[in-house]
């Protein structure tokens, strides 16, 4: 009984181990992995962290500073004495101080700088989102290319199956004297060409797998495979109710590249306010503690501790600085900031125009892909029916091998065109949804 249980256990476990298949990656998993491991995105994350540090620095500029200092000095040569005569002498002096200053009014420079850095941080966050969207789009393109190459490889291998079957059939006919060796040689040549085509298709598929694994920062494409979506329910026909303008209006409100430039435009206005701060007076509070020790060689002096105690003093003061003329530096800074703002307005407009052009291109590509998909399905079905009919006629001796190969080639070419049209339509419609804020998925 024990041996029977062990045998059943091995029977249950070993087949699973032997037939284990490599993990297949779907599009979402590929996108998430690429976003997590892409080097450019990590660089964007570092840029965002730098903006956080700049914001922290700007906020901390409101705090008082605190500085300690100590000095030791020596003096040699002639000097004035207490009785108003000059004599050669050497003196030494030791001093200690501790001081602080607090900005009270800086012409609104500090609050505007804080707001500027907040806007820069938000813009950097949007740049990070844009970088992630870009890598997702690249991954989706590579993913679709693999799917298309898979279909082409399948078609090429189906051609080998068909040609192999015909070689076997003609060989039997030659053996029975019902076909010539020339016909067999012609079909064998067709089979050899089909194998070459399949080899090329397999190589192209492997290269497309390599491209995707490189995007994912994987060390090797070995064992890498993707999930092939079920396309049986893929609708034929472009969705109604969509237009480039409608998609563009949706994209304006959600696309990070647009939001980043809008934030930079607002930041450029803060830069103007910062430049204008040079026209305002500044007021700061300062306070501190200080003491010193002084000794002249050849003259009596109190001990070090006594002098440090007796010379101890405190101070507090207000410092007001009023700008009167700084060689037109403030004026030119304001003009430069305004020019930067105008450039940012142009950059903002350019980003919006580029987005609209991208959406236009994607929209009309999707319309064309939809039409091509529909016509390719019709053509593929017609070619499939024609090949089935020709194959039956050929096997019954009512069609030549040339007619058979022509029908077969037309059928396989139509299948290839259908695969290309299907995945092009799939990608373009997914891209339109992506512009509308939806996740890239097939």
C-alpha cells in the first residue's frame, strides 16, 4: 500500500515538472516591469528627488542661521602706547563670537522662491509620468511586433506542412507512375523555399523578442515568451462617436506632458516676481555673543579667564538695505524673466500642437487600420475558400501543381496581410484609448 501511494505521488508530481512551461508575460506585466527597471525612468526619479531637496532648501531659508567663530591674531612692530608715545612691542589677541541672523522681509523673494520650487517639483513629477507613458508605448509597440511576427511564423510553418504533405503525395504518385519526377522536384523545391521562409520568420521573431527584453532590461531573451491575446472577439470596424478634437480635449486634461508645461508656465511668472524683489528693501534681524582676550608683551594683563569674563558682550540689531542703483541689474533680470515666460508660452503651445498632431495621426491610422482589417478578413476568407477548392481539384487531378501553388501562396499571403492588419488595428485603437487616459491593454 505504501509503495502504491508513493507511485501515485510521483505520477502526480513528475508530469507537472516535466511539462512545466516558461512563464508567459502579458502586456501589463511587461509595462510594469519596464517602468520599474528602466534606467531613464530611474534618472527621472532622481531628478524629482533633487527638486524635493530644492524645495526643502527654499522652505528652510526662512529659518535663522547660527555661526560660531574664533580668531587668534599677533601684531609686531611700533605701536601707540597708553601715554601717547610709540614704541616697539608685540601683542596677541584671542576672540570668540556666536551670531545669528533672521530674514524679516526680502521683497517677497522667499515665498515666491518656495512657490517656484513647489511648481518645479510638480512639473518634475509630471515629467516622470510622461517618461513612464513613453516606455509603456514603446513596450506596447514591441509587444505587438512580436505578436505579428508570431502570426507570420505560424503561417510560414503551415506552408511547410502543406508543401510537405504534397511532396509525400507526389512521391506516392511517382512510385505508382501517376506523376513525373519533374513535378516531384518542383514541389520539393517549393518545400525547400518554404523552409527557408520559415527560418527567416523564426529569426525575425527571435529578434523582436530580443528588442522587447532589452526594453525590459532583461539579461537575455532565452526562455522569454509573451501571452497571445484571444482575438476571436476583436470587433471589426472603427468605434463611432470618436474624433481627433474630442480625444484631444480629453488628453489636454490628463496628459502629463501638458500639465508639466502648464506648471512651468506658472513657474515662469514666479520667476518674474523673484526678479522684482530686487526693487524692494530688505530687513533682517541679527544678534550675537562675543568676547576676547588681549595681551601686550612687557605689560601686565589680566588672566585669560578674567578677560574672557570681563569682555563678554551681547548685541542685537536690525539691518535695513534699500536698493538705489545696482547698474540696472534688477531691471535686466526682470526683462530676462519676462522673455523666459514668453518662451515658456511658446513651449506650452508647441507641446499642445504636438499632442494634437499625434492624436490626429493615431486617429487616422486607426481609421485606416479598421478599413484594412475589414477588407483583409474578406480577402483572407476568399483566399481560404479558393485554396480549399483548388486543393480538392488538384488532388482529384483537375488542377495543375502550378495552380495549386498559386492558390496556396495567395491564401498564405492573405493570412499574413490579415495578421498585420489585425495587430495594427489592435495597437492603433489601444493607442487612442491611451490618449484618453485608459491603460494600454489588448
